């Protein structure tokens, strides 16, 4: 069964087609690495699957039906995380706010909710974060907390938008392994967007490259090739395989340094200014040549 | 003389009993609503609403209506307007600054025509809790109930949207509606609070206690509760000190509020393991 199906889907944002005529099908239990330059539509694709954006053309099916906003089957870690600078709320309450958080009334947690939160925190090794205020956590610790939150409530599909940002290298590996194991044990579908292909190579089943409105989905061997990526990037791309690593290099016009558009530039949804924690977010680099 | 005898003597007076009752109601509402105001980083919006309320209050006095209704009308309308105009305007925007100055200007104009009552300005700006009468207490209690009922109704999505707006949106929380409803609730709380400490000092009860509470505890419920308790304590102790010293009540409350905040600024709550 296909968990996600796009049939000639076009999504326009601010007069620009971020996705144009995109077709793809993702099967249950697949781990998909989502890659592509900034502004290529990684966030847009996830927001469309969540039902927050409506395609202007084409047919999109999630779990065999039109996307439904607030679908409890989907666990989501958003890329843009507006976090109040001086948030002195403890980790447990932060996570608990998302448990049926869309319902009206005064919040309340059942004993089962508490057990579930504790269990999920333990799964991602974030048990020690429950009692600490967000303001005192490092970027990596907050990220762990957000990951735990996405796993609460037995989701069937995980949309993780750049979950490795602001994590140190060692912990990036841990997060990938963790998601991979969690998803495989439960046969969960994962869309995992990242900037660096090589980290994900060991974990992913297929890779989804986005660029210039187009998508390419397939195995690494099928997609990460000079012809396919050159078309997506709209530039001459060279793919060098060395020692189990893949380097995507560009010659001529440097796509990495081309004027950059934010993934999150969806109209009418202002998140204010956000810097991305000093991480090099503006240049898309697969290779370290 | 002991504290008890002073307290008994103090409560012999009708106006003192009224002051304690009115301040109690307003402080609890301010402490609870203010907790979310501080949590959301929207204290500036609270400040803006109170200033806009000044024009409403003086306008109401001019046409012979009780000032609180002018306050409620103007602040709620402004709160809803700010909510509908979106996130940016409820923040630290230039437009808000200009509107604030305009509102205070109108307030001054209305007072200018209401020449008979110069003390009215002081009472509105700095509060006059010792002059509260029984009917005002009834009004405050009624408004307070409405405010807290509305807060309870939206509390769950409000917390979710405050802590994680992107995720809340994805899960189906109507962000615009929640933030607009919240600003209307803040407007009501500001109107209540202004009756006690005045328009210029609403921060004393709406920001000081919740900010102090958030330094001391990290739980949501414990934070809310502590915020309300602190607001109540500061309001009541402030009135008692004012009675004893003959200093203005609002000064005493503002001082206690600032003291509480600065004394706890460096405080780190104890944590589980580390």
C-alpha cells in the first residue's frame, strides 16, 4: 500500500511553482531521505502532506485519501521552530502541551498519557530533560525533545524536517539510528530531510531529490547521478563516488552560491526573523571538495 | 501592638474591606492571564492595550458612563483588532507605538473637556483602589468570572500554540483565532487590573508576578498557581503597607512586584538529576 501518492501535483507559493507536475509514490515502511537545495520544496512537500498547503493542480493521497490537517497518524518535527528565548517551562510540560493540544478547554493528562510521554522520552534518551526548563537546554537537547514528541501516539508516518540542524555530529548519527530503528520496528514510513546525503546513506531505502520544481525518487544509484541531478539543479553536476561516500559537485555556475530562497518562505505565514543557530544553512553542500 | 490588632483595625473600615475585595479579584485574574502573557512574550501587547484603554476610560467619563466600561470597550476592540491584524502588530511594531501615542493623546483631549474632574486623570493613570465601592466589586467579580471562563475555554490550544506554533498549526489549532481570543482576554484583565493599580501600572500585577513565578517553578500549573498567589499577596500586602504608611497603594504594589522579580532573577529552580 502506498502511504503517500502524488499524481501530477503542483504547489504554488507566492506565484512560484515550488512543485510542478510532481509524481511519486512512497510505500509503507520506507525510509526516504529528502534532499535538495534550499527553496527546492522540502518543507513545502511536508506541509502539503500535512494538509497545510493545498495543491493548485493534481491529486495528492496520504493514507489513500486527501490530506487531513491534524491527522494523528502523522508525527511531525517542523523545521522552523519558533522558540521563545526565555522559556522557563520544563521539558515534560512542553511535550505534554501537544497531547490533544488542539482540543478546547483546560488541559488534563490521564495516567496513560503520562506513562506514554515518559516511555517516549526514554526511547530517545531524553528522560533527564523532563524536569529541566527549555531555556537551559542546548539546541541538541531541544531537538531530542521535539523528536520524542513526534513519536508520541503511535504515528504511522514521520515527517522530519531537517531534524539534524543544531545537533553535534556525534548525536546526528544517534538520531538517524534512533529514527531508523523506531521506524523499522513499527513499520513506519519516514520522510527525513537533510542537507548531507552521506550521513543518511546507511539508513535510507530510497532518496527523494527536489529541485527546480521537479522531483526524483529512487535508490541512491538511480537518482544520485550526474544527469538526474544536473536536471534538478539546472546546472552541470558531477557525482564522485569514493570510499562509500558520494560527493555532489558543481562546475560552471555554482548552484550552492546561487541566490538563495528559504524553504519556509510560504506566503502569509510569518515566523519573524529566525537565524538558524549560526549553522551554515545557506549553502547546500554535499561534498567537501 | 501586634499585626493582628492593626489588621483588625484596618478591616473595621468599609473602604478597606472593599479595597481588599476588589484588589483580590483583580490580582487573581491578572496573575493568571499575565502568566500566559509572559509565556507568550507578549507583555508589550498588554502595555499597548492599557494605554489604548486610557482613551476609552476618559471618553466614557466625558459622556457620563463609568470609566470601566470605556476601558473594557476600547481595550477589547483593540485586542481583537491587534489579533486580527496578525502576529507582527501584536509585537513591538512601530505602528503600535504611534497608535499608543494617539490613544493617550485622545485621552488627554477627553480629560481637557471634562474640566470638572482633574483627579480623574490621576485615578485612571495610577489607580485608586481605596475609592472602590460595592457595586464596582460586583462588576469586577462578574468581569473576572467571564475572563477566567474564557481563558479556561481556550487554555489547551493556547498553551500548545504558545509553546510550539508550527506544530500546533499542523495539528489543527486555529492560530489566528486563539491569539485573537487571547488578546481579548488580556484586554478584560487589563481593564480589571487598571481599576486597582491604574493604567500605567498594570505591569505591576500582570507581568511582575508571572515573571517571578516563572523564575521559581518550571511547571505550567504550578507556575499559574504561584503567579496568582504572588499577585494576590503583592496586592494585599501593598494595600496594608499603604494603610500603615500613607504611601499610595499603587506605589507599594509596584515596589513589591519589582522586589519579587529582582530577588528571584538569579534563582535557578532545583532540578531532577543534574
